[in-house]
């Protein structure tokens, strides 16, 4: 089998949400596909009404195929301080025409305020490695982990776009979605992420600096977070830029012309256009950068600002990750 699903950007490409059908009869929810985590969780009827407002949600008792995964709970925390927790049902989950009949559906009993106010999604689908799934006392598998047996090849691809719909494909690589050739990097999944070493960076037309940068590819993170020294070198080329404590990162005059950012993957030079690095208006006539420091995170993150400039192959079989111009 193979499948494809549309990925729709929220405002400012903050996240990319995809329709996922859960249960019988199916309820279709927009979920945030997240290669930086490994829990599939949904807003549910078990939430207090105040936390459900503005959201669609899963009601296990309305699904004839739902079965309580008794004794199992989940509780996840994210890098931005948000989180959710609840209990677990086994039910049917269909994405892009591919159905997993016995998927662990993590039903939220409580979600943090960030999720209540983010009405673009009604939950997340984790596409990282099973080792960081939070279900307890037993881990549960990701949807992709369960779907792999049906797929011709253990791959999914991300074809995210700036300001318009893109798509995720499962089980195949569509050569019409990229140009040139795909360059692969070996994945170190020890931390449960799609983690690899980038080979260096360049700012605009400047010289490429060869250095190993430990990064994760995270479709669930909006911006690019790199070591402070690299970020400083980038904004040194943006007149009027400053690292603003009040804004929470680097800002600059919205009229600034931003240089591109090149990230090395092996010998491949992945270029993020300068326009992608003006993320969104801040206050007044200042704008917030799509590249920020990884200080306090512990590793670097290639989030959507980077990923939407590329075609990305996530191969869980090896594991390896591939990039080509999108
Ligand atoms: C370090 C961050 C926390 C605390 C750490 N959790 C993680 O790493 C989790 C799995 N992943 C995440 O917090 C991040 C990756 C952090 S790299 C350190 N990715 C997923 C995140 N963007 C999902 C999200 C989407 C929309 C809104 C909010 C959040 C932990 O549990 O230890």
C-alpha cells in the first residue's frame, strides 16, 4: 500500500496539520504531524468542556471499534513547555488512505493552555522513534510503526511549502516532488529523534564553514534553532537586527533584506531563501527571525522554516534521512 495526505499550514506556517480519521464511524481531526515526538494523542470527550472549546474531539464511547487499553496512561511534555496527558484506547486510524486497525489512540484528559488556544489542531501524530513514546507502563507504537508492514518501503516523505498546502507521502518516494538527487545522512536514533550531523553552514553568499552540527529534523517545531555563534554570524549580516529579551529572540526591521542560510548535509548544500527567514511581524515595524539560538534546548532543531525549503525522506528502515531541493 501507499498513501498521501495534504499538509495545511496554519498562520505564518506555525504548524502543518493533516486530516486523520479515527474510529467507527470515523471522526476526522486536523492533527499536527510531528517528527520530534512519538505520541499520537487527540482532544477527547474526557477533557473538561472548557479545554475542548474551539476543538473537534474523539469520543471513544461513540466508536464501535474502540477498546480501552486498560491500565495504560500517557503524559507528554514538549520543549516549549506545553504538554498533555490522559488514557489510551485501541482503535482504527486512517491517514492518506492507509488504515491501521489497532492503533493506540492517546485520549487527552488534560491539555496545557497552549493547546487549548491553538485551535489549528486537535492533537498530534508523533513520527519519531518508539523509544520516546510516553505510554506507561508499556510503550505503544507510532502510527507509522504500525503501518510499516503495509508499506512497500519503510519510508515517509515531507513536502512542506511556504504559505500553501504541501503533503506527506507514505511508502514511496515521488520523484516529481523534488529536483536533482537526494542526499542521505545517517540517523542516530539513540535519543528517539531523527537526529543527524549536518556538515556546516553558510550565510548568504559567504564562505561555507565546515563543522559538524548535531541537529534533529522536527516537523513539529516552527523555527530553526542553531548554536548561538552561528546565529550571531547570521544576524551580523542583517542591519538593525538585535537579540531582544522582550521579543524572546532576534528581531530586525521588517524592511530588512535577509541573506539566505545554507545548511550542509554531506556534500549537499541545502539553501533556505532569505524570505523564509523573516518569520512574522513582531511589534511595531520589527519582524521576528526564523533562525534563533538553541541556547537552553540542548541540541539544534531544523524546524519547518528549514524543512519547507526541502523535500525530505524519512527512512525508518536504515534509519537515514534524505534531502533534495523541494
Ligand atoms: C526537551 C523537551 C522536553 C521536555 C522533552 N520532550 C521532547 O523532546 C518532546 C518529545 N519533543 C519536543 O518537545 C520537540 C523537540 C524538542 S528537542 C529537545 N518536538 C516536538 C514539539 N515541537 C511538539 C509540539 C508541537 C506543537 C506544539 C507544541 C509542541 C522531554 O520529554 O524530556
